[in-house]
C-alpha cells in the first residue's frame, strides 16, 4: 500500500476530514488532497507532521519494506521560485532510507532538547535573581 493510500485510510479511520488535517498541517485542502491522491509528494517534514496529526510513528506511515520509491523533496529555502530537486531512493536501499528517517528524527529530537535546555537555563537564571517566596505549611 502506498504512503498516500495509508494516509487516506488512517485519516478516514480516525474520523478526520481532509479539511481538518489540512488545517492542522498548515496547507490548503487542495494541497492536502493532492498528497492523498498521490498527485504531489510531500516533503519529509510534512510527512512527519501528518504522522503526528494521525498519532502514529513516521516509520509506520512509511513502511521501509514497501517496494517502490521513496521520494523526498528538497527546496532552496533562499529562493522559493527555484525548482525543487528530488532524490529518489530505490527500495533496494532500505538501509539508506531507514538511516535518512533516523537522521531526520534525531535532528528534531536534538532541536527539542536544545529548546528544553534553553528553557531550563532561563529558569535557573530567574531563580538566581529572585529569592523564592516562603512556602505555606
């Protein structure tokens, strides 16, 4: 089963409309419909967000044992008018696909931990500046 078919099936099973998922994803209902029909391949970051909306791991959405190709879109962030380049990875490179997904998830996890560390540093700085109020007994 293709990724777009899985997305549609899981969305319908969860009782969500295309409009609801599109809104949470931050795209138009038309663009989301294109994902489900397979008319447009979403970027890996969009697939991750779709997996979060559908409350499932990305690895379940993208079955690495599927035959076929996994297409990842990369766009030039500085110039959105430039054409997107695509990397197609054949299913014979399942280990490479798996490593790409693992790397992407590790980057996201590191970014979350960095934000958490920054928040903890702010809390520590605030606690050092102001004494804690007396606690009621």
